[in-house]
């Protein structure tokens, strides 16, 4: 979602310095004591806890006790929304001077509402404006610039209602994430049972085969499209594993893989994809595989998905695969049954992932509207 820096709000606008006050409780570090520091992930992904260290390791670094219920920022990466709320889980932990904490100065702005604001697209824009300098570690949040930032301030009762609405949205997202995790674990367990023959879906022998007996490479350099030839639209999608499944388009049907489905993976990624639409190979060294008469294509895809491709670097995955031996059912209809079960599990996860993406987009838009008063929550 793009942000209009001139977007209006229906609420009065006031500087942060009039609304929040810094919380700084210095720690008298003892060399023999143990301490745990906090960190903040970028992109609104919350606080994490670092491993415990002794005061001797901390040395002369300035550190402060973490106060629960405060807005906290990582000044080095505030521009990419390294913002969070402290909680009871951080009581007894410490933070360096790079993690300033803020509580309400006069009760007119709730710290959690401020956190929600700075987690929004508009809030990200404001944090960027208060972080002068170049990209990365040179783009540090200025303390005085932060105090001068002006944000919309609705009545406190409205702030609480907005927080409650967004908490409900967060719970829906968290439940979906947990469900995706559970479904993936179930699929992994199924794959371990079905692809190894521990759980069989019919009678028949399982035999060992070398990679070359089951898979055949289909790559042709003459069918590889260079990145300068990528287009934003066209008849055929370009598969570039280094840039996502579809990285561009082209109209040249002479370089198209049309007798699909096939299996693809890139030299720079260990993610295997199953493609059942006409496509063009990109310039990242994407590998294209077909299967021999001994192997069902979808079963072969599931075999490769559970294979732990090592991080070997450019053009070495094929070398690794050619050294592998696979145990597969002799009968193709058994392979198809197994692939159908695992494929159904994959589709279920994919549906949940699309739901998760939609929920996150909905929350982003809702947050932007609520925090500027363009849409009113019922108080």
C-alpha cells in the first residue's frame, strides 16, 4: 500500500514530544551477574530475547531496564518499522541505548496506540522522515526528529476501541499462522510415512532407482531468456527461481516449454516447484526436469520436495541429485495415490496461505483508515 504524505486526518495532530516521554532506568551492571537483552525485528515482527550474558561481557555499554507497557524502537532500523510494545515477558531484561522506550506523558496518547500508528504505512513514512542519512546503519532515527513528528490524536476512548479491533485482527492472523504450521507438520509426517513405504497404499514392490533412471533434464540454453528481455506483460510467464516463480513475461513461443507439467528448481534456491502451465526459463540457472516412464511426475515432485538439497552454490544441485538413490513403488497407480494425498495437503496449505495474505492486507488497510479517522470504530 502506497502512502500519500499529504493525506489528511479527521483528528487533531500533535507532536510526539508532547504526548510521550522517554523511560530510562539505567542498569548498574555487575560483572558477575547474568543479563538478557532484548532486540526488535524489522517489519513489525516484534521483540526477541537474546541469550543471557554476564555483566563482564556487557562491559561499559549503556543499558537500561525494560519497562513493560512501553513503545520501544530500534533506532538503527526504525525506518523499516523495527517498533514494538514491551510486555511482562520482558520484565527483568535490559535494552541498550539503541532501544529507547516511551510511555504516555499526560494520558492523551496510549503507547499501544502509538505502536499501532507506527506499524501502519503512514507511520512507516513518518519514521523514515525522522531517520536522516543513507540506507542501512547510516539511516538512524533522530531523537529530536522523532519528538517533532506529528501524529493524529483521537480521544482516548477511541484509541482503546481501535486497539481492541486490531487485536481481533491480530488474533485471526495468529490463528491462521498456527493452522498453517500444524498443516505443514501434518504434511511432513504424511510424506515421511508415504514416501518411504512405511505406510503403504496398496500391494506391490518398492525398488531402488538412481536419479537418472527416474528423472531427465530438459534444460536448453537456447530456451533461456536473459533478464534484459524480461517484460512486465506478455503471453508466457518467465520462471526465475531467484526472483520468485514468475519474474516477467515474453511473447517468443520458440523458447516456451509447452509440454508440461515439469519440475523446476533454481541454482540459487533449494525450493522445488511443480509447473503445469506453459512457461519460459529465466536467466538464473533454473533447472527443468521431466520424469521417465518409471515415475509419475507428481510423485517425483513430492520426492524432490522432501529431499534436503544442500546449499552448494551455483550449478551444483544437479550434481548432488545425480548421486541420489530413490526408493519408489513399482506400480504407477500406487505412486499416483500417494501423490494425490500429499497434493491435497499441499493445496490445503496453499489456501490457508492465501487467506493469511488477505487477512494481512485487510489489517493493513483497516489500520490506516482507523488511525487517521477516515473510518470510525464504534466507541
